[in-house]
């Protein structure tokens, strides 16, 4: 189960005071299996996610990512990968989509710029982080489309930038609903297919 540490005061994490973390500090962190992110200078850490969490990401990549790449529409990747945006230095979203004509932001092992879509899958310890801290940060950075997948409620909540720095109210899709992301309108998928068939649905 992913556990979010706010602020990150774990003994094995050494570095600046919270609010003063930088990209260079992040690059120096150990490769210890944890996911580290910096938002507005604050370091956040989450531990390894559950099998079900990873299942959902793999299913989303299969349903959306592979068709998008096969049709040369976009480049799709998933954590761990560093995404550097204003005041997010970096974040490591569960899944990111960069449209093909914007591939120049993918370079030097990272994504340097604002993706066209970011998707996060909620874990019991990350709900407030993904739907409050990251929601605000992604809106401020200008991410045009942000989706949160909620395994507990079997929902996908999709937000679009309404005004600069602010998302409109979420559109809520349940298991029976089908949708296509705005950046990939030709790729339709059913929300329930993200969860179906998992041998372990423990959160």
C-alpha cells in the first residue's frame, strides 16, 4: 500500500529543509524503490504501490497508450519518470501523455514541459495528495487534462483546465461508462475494463 509522507522526515532522506528542495537535490536522492517528488520546494515520498494499483496503470496503457503510439498520435509513459514543470521539479505521475507534435519536450531521460494529459491512480495513502496537492500544482503548471482513477469507488474523475491555473468541476465516469480523453478523441475505452480481471484487488 502506498504511503505518503508529508513532510518527508524519514531518517534515510537527507537534504534541505522542506520548501527548499530543488531539482539538483532530487537528482542526488538514492534509488531505493521509493517515489520522490518535489512540489513548490517540498519533498514528498511514496512507497511501492499495490498490485491492483499497477494493474490499473497497465490496463490504461494497454487500452489507451498502445493504440495512441501505434497510430503515431502520442507518446505514453508511466512512473517512474521525471516530469519537470513550473513548481513541479519533478513529479512522477502514474501515466503521462505527450502528443506526437510536442515530442520535443521529451529529452535527456526526462520530460521537460507540460504533458497533454496526466493520470494518477489513487492509493489509500495518496488521496489528499493526488486530489488536493497535485490537483493544485498541475492546474498551476497548465496541465490541460488531469484524470484521477479511484479504485475504491471504481470511478474515473476527469478535470479540464477552465481558466489559467484552475480546473473545472470533474466529470465523473463509473464502470459502465465509456470515454475518450480530449487529447486522444479517437481512442474510446470503458472504465470498467481498467479493473476487470485483476487477480488481487486489495488496495
